[in-house]
């Protein structure tokens, strides 16, 4: 009796197990199917040992998850040489306990998790749950399809709302048919539904660390690249796997950590520009930077933050006014840089801005990070010169290219070149040559000649009433 052929049936990614289960339950004897299997590391393919026939193709056409093309299933035979190696794949399994994975298919799609246990067909994965709390149910019914924010499982909060949880062990709970280990959701997922995680959000990484799971604690150093981390070519870093320091020549993904010194002024780059937090580094502990900053009208409030070094960027510290000292004290060791162009009258030329065309005084400068171009830029603080009774001394930050010198209409560094004491900002000033291109200084705005403050009569106006005409006759007596 001749041996049956080995066929490959193409299906949608993630449907491999469903197709095999359907064939095993519903196949008929006349189809001649002897075996059906899948290989864990080959996606979107089902292996069938049978004789190819029109009846087999027609029956496979109605199975959910099978790919159709031109009203036919994608079914082809495998050569005898390849069929002998079908179950002896040399591809190395990329998953192992402790590795970070991304769920690509199924109800947990889009979640990042850590592999806890291996099976022949898949993995046991721990992910941060997304539970609908009781007060969110009405809102969920209105916005169908929305996902709640990830958060750790909190049995105490559920007990307070009247929901019963079953404690399975010292750190395991059961709720609504799902298991939770150290407040992380336990999922059993097939290999075809997983992929290696290359990125994770800072919030999700913090939640994994807060869970206290021993497996997470042992593998926290192999986290995927945090999406809020910011690297630039040329910055100093430390390769934590080899304990080697150097500068960045190219951007990688794993095992890199920014290098900072105590006293460096930095800002957190993972937040919106309007709400970014900045401060000085006053300590480094367990790979985290401890930042300190003063706030309030008199800098009387002190705030402390702890953040990973890859989530921050070094910037120039803000200008601080010199400390008032009496006649007997002397300022020693003053190494603060001088603010260039301070007090210069400037004009705003930013197109479409509400201040475009208005003038003001240059108050301060700062070096910030342009998140779109990934490079440092020079910002200038301008104080509006016209009086506003609703907001006195209005000030706003502008980019260097949005400000010109009021007197010469030139960029500030061309109108007033930097001197040695203010050379600190030269590397972030864009190179311009407006004066060389024009060949002369632009004339200032025309000024009207001085006139009397008494308004002059308009010759075009005519008095049509006789009441104000001194030559008019007296009115007739009544």
C-alpha cells in the first residue's frame, strides 16, 4: 500500500490549533486523512498526511481559519526529502523562562509579559492584568471595545466592592476564572501567538517591578527597551553587561544605560514638553537617579524624583540670579556663565504666533532637546515690552530662529556676536549669514516726524449745522 503524501495547508496566523482541532473532530473516513499536526516555530501552516483529492480540497474550504485564494485553499505537497525533516526542525526555540514576550494574537493581544514555564506547545506567561472595576462597567458599556488601563491585581479593593476572590496559595488568587500570581495575570499561550518583545512602556515596567514576583526580580535587568528612553549619538553610556564605558556610535536596544554624574541638571523626556520635570542629580542608587528640584515663588518647596537614567537627558541649568551679599562678604568661586544678549530689544518673527511682530526684551537663554529632530536647540525667554493691564511682564520662550535683533533685523549672533564669557552656547546656535547675503544692514523701521499733540482740523470735514457757525445769524425771536 503506497504511503500517503505530506501536505501543507496555509491558514491565518494564530488559527493553527483551531484548524487542527476542527480536522480531528470532523474529518470523514473517505477523505483519507491519517494525521494532522503543527510545528511550534512555523506559523500559519498545518501539516496533513493524506492523499490530495478534489473532495479533500472542497472539505477543507469550509474550515474556519483556512486561507482562500481564487475560491480555493492553499494546499501543496512536500517532497519526500523535506517530509523526513518536518518533525526535526533545527530552528532554536527563542523562548525560555525569564524572557520577555509580546502577545500578538488572542484576547491578550498587545500585552507584554514574561515567560514563567515552558510546554511542548506554548508557554505560561505572566502579564499585567487589565480589569474592569465595578465603577468602570457603565462606562465600558458606552465605549464598547475600549481597554482599561493596566494595573496590578488588588484583591483587597475587590473585596471592599463585594466581589469575592479565592486565595489559592500564599501569593496566588483566583477571580472570575483567572489565576493571578503575585498580582500578575497567568495566561497559557501557544507559540504561534507570541513574539519576542522589543519595547515596553515605563509604566508597565514599573508595574512589573512593583509586583514583587521572584522571576521578575531576577530578570528585571533584561527588560526590553523602554519606549520613553532617549539616546543620542555621541553621549556617554555604560554597557552594563560588560561594565565598559564609552560614547554612542549607534543606537541599540538592550544592555545600554546612560551615564551621569552627581550634580548634573537633567529633565525627564518621557513626559509632554509642557509638563516635563527637571532637576539636579543628588544620588544614584540601584541603577536609579535621585533627582531634586525646588519649586514655588521663593523656591521653598523641594521635590524629589527617582527615575531610570535612560529616561532623562542632560540640559543646561536655568539662570539663577546672583545672591545678594552685604559689603563685608565677597563672591568667591563664582563659575556661573553669563547670559548672552540680556536686555537686548528683540522682535518676534515666528509665523502665525500671536506675538509675531511684537517687540520685547531678552531675559534668559536655555538649552533644550528638540524631540522631533533629536538634537539640542537654543531657547530664548522674551519679556513683552508693551503694557498689558491683565498680565504684567508677560514672558514666553521662543526658539533662536524665531527672534531677531530689533535694531538691525539680524539674528542675535550676527548682530551681537558672542564673546568669550558667553561662548558656552555657541555649539547650539545655528550658523547663519544673513548679513553676508544682503551685503548691508537693513534700515530700521521708518519713524514718523514729531508732531504737535493737539489734533488738527480735518479740511475734508464740513460743519453742516449752523449752531457752531459764529457767522450764522441770530435765531428769530419766539
